């Protein structure tokens, strides 16, 4: 498996050949079905493969942040609905107590 990588020190593309030993360490990334592979050890041990500058990973990071924000809003909305239901029940009991 051979890849092109972006050099973090210079703005040129370099052709890098991955050895058989390194191929064994490469794990498939969850969620990808097209055969894209990422090895965290391989990324962390080489400064020329800078994960932060990979556009796909940047987009995935933005999407995951957006999902976390939406999930947070739903959690807040859920507790707000529970609070409003309890408040409505309390009002109902007050009305029933006045009527009795």
C-alpha cells in the first residue's frame, strides 16, 4: 500500500512506501467502507503525517462537534419538558384544592 502525504515542514507532496510490517499495524477506521485505513501509531510516530491538517478528519471533527451540540440541546429540552410537566401537575393540584 503506497500513499501520498502532505509534508508539514514543506508544502510539497512526498511519495511514501509503507512496509509490510507497517501494513500489519494499520487498522480500519470505523465508519469507512471504501477501504480507507488509519493507524494511530503510524500517525503519532511520523510528523509528516499531520492528522490535524487532513481535510477529511477536520470535517469529521466539525460534524462530531455539531452532533454533540445537538445532543446537548436535546438533553436540556428533555429536562425542560419534565420540569414543565411537573409544574403543570402542581397547578392542577392547586386548582383541585381550591375547588374542593
